[in-house]
C-alpha cells in the first residue's frame, strides 16, 4: 500500500514547541502537511511563556523543506485561538487536522490541592482542546473533511495518585470525543484520542531509570497520532501508545441484570456478582445503545 501523505493538507498542532507535540508536528510536515506550530512556551506547570519554542520548531520544519507558521498563544485564550485559526486560513485556505496536545501539570494529592490548581489544569487540557476544536469545527464540516486528535492519558482512563485534576480533564476529553465522533460523522470529521506514554519534561520527575526512559522516546508515539490524522483514521478510538506498543482502550459495560421496578437497595447488594459479571460485556457506540439494552432486558431479552 502507498505511504500515508498529507500533501495539500493543513494541520494545527498545539503545544508543539517541545515533547510529543514537536514530534507530531515534524512528522506531519515530513509527510507533506503545512503546519501551524502552537506553543505558549511556558514551564511544565504552565507559568511563564514566549513564542521561542514554537518559532524553533517552525525553523526545524523549514529546514526540512516544509511550510509552517508559529503561534505563541495559549490554547485557553479565545483571541489567540481565533488568531491561530485565521493565520492558517489566510496562509493556506483550509484546516484539515487539529492535534490538541498542549498540557501542563499541577500534581498534588487531593488533600493538598487548591481549587486553583484543579481549575487551571482543567482549563488548559479540557477547554484548551474545546476552544481550538470549536474554532476549526465548522471549517472542517464545510470542507467535508477533518481529523481531530485529542490527547488523553492513562491517568484519566485508569487513575494515578496525585493527579485528580489532570485525570478529570483527561477523561473529560474522552467524553468530548464521544459526542464529537457522532456529530462529525456526516461531514467526514473523525475525532480520536491518543493516550501516550513518553519520556518528556512532564515525566522527568517520576524517577524512571535511564534505560526505561530511553525506550520511551516521544517519537515512538507519533506514528499512532499521525495515523489518527490520516484519511484512513477510524473515529471514536482511544489509541494507547508508548515504547513502540499500540493498543485500543475503551469503556465497556457488563450485560448486567434486570431487577424491575421493585429493585431495592438490598437486591443491588444481593445481585452484585451478576451486575459485575464480565461475561458478554461490551462497548457501546452511543448512549442510546445502553438504554436499548435496558429495554431489551425489561422484555426478558
Ligand atoms: P511537554 O511539557 O513537553 O509538552 C507540552 C507542551 O504544551 C509544552 O511545550 C508547553 O509549552 C505547551 N503548553 C502548555 N500549556 C499551553 C497552553 N496553555 N497553550 C499552548 N501551549 C501550551 O509534555 P508532553 O509529555 O510532550 O505532553 C504532551 C501531551 O501529552 C500533554 O497533553 C500531556 O498531558 C499528554 N500526555 C503525556 C504523557 C507522557 O508520558 N509524556 C502521558 C499522558 C499524556
């Protein structure tokens, strides 16, 4: 089969001044995409900033013979996001791909976490994905083509001590994707999620040994992201990626039990083994499928 190329396509990659986002931007550019490199250029906790980080990656892309423009806005800044999209449209007239990758950390156990540290992490990851997605959504719909990749995390999917803010934001992105995948389908706008594991400045405080870090290069995640940006991309998938391994993560529901309108607190307790029995568990395509199961069970099916 032919190589996957992005000639004539325009991509926005947020948080692309370093780490994973830089690799995604470089690989999209290597494969022919014109790229908006967004990065606020702040520290890992979101403080500080400047557009140097984005400019440097733009220079790297140009050195490879590619086309790119820098954007130093925060993904949470409405005017900055609008400018980022306008710059891309003015320069190239279309936007095919959004990789929403920008992120920060404010790790603390919930006991010690201020609400301000919770809020800013939700703002950057969740609203910092929603705002760029909203700004490109109608452009993609009108083109009848679009690919959006949101960046989730094993913390959101499964949990991690000290990251309640980050986990809430990251699983929020999966909920966001689950509705967009349905709303985008008619206009060939596919929305997927990447759950990466990579050695970046974000993971440098986890105390992982050098040999492990060497196996977790950010560029090992990028093929998964670039596939989700391609014409062959599925929609509504959560692709996990790290160290060269790739898998699909999904929320499944057990078949469960029908207890009828006379269900009691005690009957829930007494049926817990049946409620949680994994035999026949499945993932649903939309919320309505779950409701349909409830009615099927009510009818004895
Ligand atoms: P990183 O810190 O190297 O990259 C994040 C980039 O986002 C930075 O360049 C930063 O300047 C930029 N950024 C932060 N706030 C921004 C804002 N408001 N506006 C624009 N840019 C902003 O970290 P890494 O590891 O490359 O993270 C990339 C994404 O992958 C993040 O969403 C992160 O949560 C996610 N992730 C990373 C994992 C890992 O193992 N490294 C694990 C799971 C998820």
